[in-house]
């Protein structure tokens, strides 16, 4: 009899191969989006703003964003959407913190002094105060962050019952552990939500950097907007399942779905 751990590991490897067959286009899109994010933010390391100020310190937050976007996607590839979101969460928060630092560089001192002045930190970097003027769509990103906290970080009822399977075994009841997504429509909804959110991050990043440093010279090549390419696919999925629609709208920031 195979152990639970070995069974989990073998399924993990098999799922990654299945994903490549089912979602090859999404994998290529994710690669293109994340490369564009890196290209956009790379200007921060070599250019200065109109006042001659460097913003290279922001790159540490960009690296957190990029790292956790990739780590989260690896869980999607393994059909573990629940793990993808809590893995990406620090990256999304890093982006929001970055926006606050661009708003006011003095916020960096508050961020560094978090342990010694928690109240000031919380008043600057939590709740509605995490929304910044400098980061486009920061209010929408903060709403997603709140949903991730509620739905994927704490074992509240939604978290608990979503991932619970109960089987009757004669006179006994067995509560099974779910390691992987079991519903194809649900998993695809999470894939579409995740990639669209990452692409909205890309677009927002591009606007912030352009506002901070001016338009790039020469102009950087543009890539297709993910929602434009896969909009009909998302609409079809939304019509199949109201739950899938909620995932795409509330976590993926899809607009215009039926």
C-alpha cells in the first residue's frame, strides 16, 4: 500500500504533466507577463526621476512580487489553486507597500520601524490606508488581498468546508484530506483569475514606472492584454458556473463577465 506522502508526491508530478497538455497557452502567457514585469521594473535600477532621485530601493519589493508570483503559479501547475493564492499573497502585499513608499518616501522609516512602532505602521500599511495614490488599481489590489486573507489564510468556515470531503465507511465517517483540485471548471477559473490578476499587476506597474521616470526611451515592445486574448473563454466559463465567475471577478479582477 502506497503511503499518503508518496501518493501525494506522485500525483504532484503527474499533475504538472497534465497541466502542460491542458494549459500550454496559459503557461506561455504567464512567462511573457512575468518577463514584462521584470523588464518594466528594471528601469528603477538604472534610471532616476525628474528630480534626479534614485528609486532603486523599490527593487527589493519588486523581487518579492516576482518571486511569489512564480511560486504561486507553480501550485496552479500542480492543481493546487488553494496553495497558489496564499503563496502569492506576500507578493501582492509587497506591491501595495511599494505604492505607499512611492507616495511618500518617509513611509520607508515607518516600514523599517514596524517592531518598535506598530501603531504607526498599522496606520500606514493596513486596511484602507494600504491604498496608495501612486499605484494604479491599488484599491482593487487591496480588496483582493482582503479576500485572500479571509478565504485562504485562516481556517474559517469557508476555508474549512471548501476543502473537506466526508465519506461514510459503514458505521464510521472518514474526513479526507484534499491535496489537489478535483473540479476541472473550478481549477480553470483559478488559472484564469490568477493570470488576469498578474496581468493587471503588469499594467499597473507599467503606469507607475512611467509616471515616476517618464516614458521609456526607446519605447518597450507591448504584449497583448490577457483579458483581450482570453475574454471569450472566461465568459464561457462564467456562464457554466456562478462559482467560477465569482473566482474570476473577485480574485482575478475580470471585468465584463456575464
